[in-house]
C-alpha cells in the first residue's frame, strides 16, 4: 500500500507531455483549424503568390504597349478613310474644312490642284484694272497665248509657295506629307479668291465692294491655311499660321495688292 501511494505521488509530480507542449513545458503556437475541412486555414485557403513588376521601369498593370506610328506623320488606328471625289474635295475645303483636311491628309490631289490653279491664273488677270484693260483691247490671237502663260505662271508660283509652306511646317516640327500639303495649299489659294475675282471681272478691282471682299477672303484664306497645316502636320495653330505666313503675304502682294 505504501509503495503504491509513493508511485502515485511521483506520477502526480511528473510533467505532462501534451501534443503542443515541449519537454520543458514550452508552449508551441497552434494553427487555427478549419472546422469544415479539418485542415489549417493556411492550407485550406492558399493565397496566390504576388507577381512583382518587370523591373523599376518595366510595364505594370494596365500597361498598353500600343504606340502611334509617326513614320508617315499620322496615326495608324485603322484603315485610312476613303479618298474624296474632286467635287466633294473642292466644296469640302470651303464648307467643311476640318473633316476634309482630316480625311485627305494622306492623299495627293494633283489633278484638281493643278487644274484649279491654272484656271485661276487665266482669270486672275481680269481682277487687275490695268491688265484687264489691256486684255480687253487685244485680239483673240494674242489673248490665248497670254492667258496660257499667266495660267502656267500661276501654277508654278502656287506650287513653289506651297512647297515653302510645307518646308516651314516641317521645320516647326510638323510630320505631314509634301503632296497633300502642297495640293491643299494650291487649292486654298485659288478657291478663296473666287468671290473677289468674280466681282472684279464685272466691277473692276477698284470697286469698294471688291476691296472689302478681297480683305475678307484673304482673312478666310489665312484661317484655312492655319487649319490645314495644323491638321496635316499635327501642329498648334500658332506654328501653323507661321508656316503659312509667306504664302499668305505672297497672295496678298502678287494677286490682291493691285486691287486693295
């Protein structure tokens, strides 16, 4: 009896070993169990690893590697718009300039530009009083060569001035093409002066109405030049106007100054 009591007392004093308790009585942290599955939460609900960025300057979330192609000076967001017929082109420059410049900024337009410039040159001399009197007093045989020469001279002059406008736009940071810019500039130069020229043929260049209309059409030409260069070369209006200034001054001095 005494031996049995001694063993029981020694067993009561001995340390108990629990599943999460060390040999020296230290408690180990226990993971919470998922009662539904009998597994720790860390194993029952694994979290996907976080992917780092591809470097400090690499692409992150939402990075779009689409970029604008300025090789030809324009954006490649899709197929280019269709080319406008010559009638819609001529009327669009005057009545719908902004969408017309956008749609035709990549297309050359030499046939309407050369044709309109030639016809404008043959009729522009009638807007000058002195030249108008000389032409009316000449015979038909001498009149035809004179008109042909003036028409060709107007085409060459308009082409040269339009090329200068394009080169200035490129110097100012423009990205447009030469053929569309030159064609637009030649058409603007001729089309904007048609109202003044139509009245000058009948009323003479010195008529007050013709002079007022001449200044108004010259300002309108400046607006169209600025808008066209800005659309074709992706330039702000200040630089577009500066690129068009030489052609505007030449239009004023060579064509309209005799009547204004």
